[in-house]
């Protein structure tokens, strides 16, 4: 039974190995970066349940039955702060019309829908989910492990609601390509960012992990007409790469939608949702779990969340529900294995947060 839990200091090598399969701003394959993320996450899990800190960062891992770390994901309490602004391109469409009259024939009416990209900036951004990686050998696993490593975060958001903002953002990866040395390259960056900054994509990406102010200082402060960009750059705007399509569909099922904003580096789309309307957050209910028969029960996210030095353990498992089917349960039944994985005695059980639903 796979377990979703906070990352620990001794997970460093495993998280570093997983980062090599993603290599993005949120999870770079650099030991110094991973070490710092683990330190930030340990700090992020401190504090009371009611304390909001915009710099709070939480890093999670997915652990298999043998204790091997095979996946990871993260939450940023607020993406866009006074210390580090959140930049994006707003994608806007505008209809332009003209009458072409050359004087030697009938006038022609021309109507064109033109798209522009306008740089935006905020220091009061939404909560962000990111850094999701599942080991390639487990993709397509019958237990749909990507679902747990993605949705497990929302039970943490539901259980520690005051830690997070009223909107949640997911920046999805667009189609990228590899250079001759294997480095990631972006057609949108080559068309805009490289010309404005003089930096290649990989170098700019690395720099932005330390200080992203150069985006606001060097990018155009007026709208950019998409039709003037190369076709390769136009083609990636708001699109997701092949490996990201499953994540997009999962987010759409729980309430996320494309907000017509994109990453200014690579054109990846921004999907957002109201926090309290996200499926697992909206349906999450505190109940008492005890050992019992789960045959015929429903699949659900089940979490043990504790206040003092918050302990987070989340499973995707079958749940037996007591009471009417159309009422919120007060008690649920879990298998002995599930209760033990949560750290509870099967005889006594314990308090859990449950989100039922066909996610």
C-alpha cells in the first residue's frame, strides 16, 4: 500500500533522482536546491494550524511498501510575494476591423481576431501546487499512483485550510524540446525571452530560481502580438506536453480550468480553481476510522493529520461507510493494513480526514 507523506532529510537522494525526470523551476536536479527545499519544507510543517505564512513550502513524497521513495509533489502557500513576485503572460483576444477601399472597386470589410500576450505581476498570488514527479517505471500502475501523489496535497490543504489562499494555481508543462547537449529548450522563450534578456532558456531558468526580477525589468511592458511570433512559438502557447495531459485531465475533473494565463518562459498554461470548490477539499470530512469489512466500499483519499509538528499520512484505499449513502459519514471502516499504514492500532482506530469521490 503506497503512502503519501512529508519529505524527510533522509529522502534527499531519492528526491534528487526524481528531480532528474522533471527538471523544472519547482524541482531542479541540483543537490543544493533539493537540500534547501527539504529544509524549507521542515520549517513549513511547523507552526499552529491557524497560522498563515506566505513563504510556507511543503514537499511530499510517495513511498512504496518497501519504503522506497517513488514520487514527489509540493505546495507553495502563496506563489507571488513581496520578496519574489509571480510573473505571467495574460492571453487576450481582440477583434480588429477595417474597411479596405482602394477607390477602384467595391470596398472590402476585413475582420481579424488577434491575440496578445501582456506581462502581469502580483505579490499576492494564489497557493500553487507543483513539482509532481512519479518514477517512470510506475506510470500506468493499476493503482493510479499519479492520482495519490497529486490529490493527496488537497487533503492537506483541507485539513490545514488556514495555511493556504482562497485560490489554487497549477502551472502545467508545455511541449519542450531537447538541445544538442540534452538541455531543455522552449520555442516561446527563443522568440521572446531570449531576445529580451540575451539569455538561453536553461540559464534564465536557473537564474530565476535565485532572483526573477529580471523578468519585469527586461520583458516588454506593452502587449506582444502573437501573430508576429514564429509559428513554432505560437503553437505552444497554452498547450501541455504529452506527459502532462493526464495531470490536466485530473485537475479538470476536480474543478480546475485554464485561466488564459501562461508561463512567460515556455507558454505552459495556468490552471486555477477556488480552493474550497476543489473536489477533495469540498468533500473532505472528519470521521472516526475503525477496522472492518471494506468489501463493496468506495475508493477514497484518507489522511491522518495531526496538529503538533503536523504528521501527514495519506492513502488511496477502499473505505466502508456506515450510515445513509446520501449523508456525510460519522464513521468509516478501513482494512487492518490501511490503519497500520496510517500509524493507528487496528483495535482502536483513530480520527481521519476522508474525501470520497471517483477521482
